[in-house]
C-alpha cells in the first residue's frame, strides 16, 4: 500500500505540480495589469477567474492550477501577468515565482520519498521475518 502511495504522490508531483509551477514561472516577464477577481473559489485547483483590460479589450481569464488568493472575495483587486499574444494566459503576479504549485511539488515529492522508504523498510522486515 505504501508503494502505491509513493507512486501516486510521485506522479502527482512530476506530472501535475511541477508543470504547473513551471507555467507560473513562465509568466514572470509577461505584461502586467491590474485585475479584479471575477469568480472566487479554490484558486489552487484553477477555479478562480479574473477580469482585466488588455489592448483596450476586457478579458476574463482563468487563473491556473497552483494559484494562490483563494481567500480573496469577488471584486478584490489583484495584480496579474499575462502573455502579450494571448491575454487569457494569466497568473497572479505573486504566483509567478512558482506559487503554491512549487510548494506542493516539493511536499508531494518528499511524501513520495517517505512512502518509498517505508515500502523498502517493510520489504526488509518481511524478508527477515521469513528467515527466522
């Protein structure tokens, strides 16, 4: 069971959280805008939306997975960075260092290593029990 947890947590870290953190970091040099939280929710899971002006047009964009600010209420002002060629690709400016996704990537990777070590210890213990 602990081996399954190790594999699951390792996959979560490598396939979900690391790419999310890299995506957030890729927007560090993006265009800056002042936005309004349009839809509040679980921002860490990508369920928040912001509204802002880009090139004279109003843009409503989803915040990506790994974003912070989930405790902010609708109408709260936030600074965002967006891609100049596609303003719908946006992230909170505070999250462009990797945000919560980077933290979760490290935590899930650490938990995966812990469960992998636990699996190894259990295998050694069982092997010794069989000899006696």
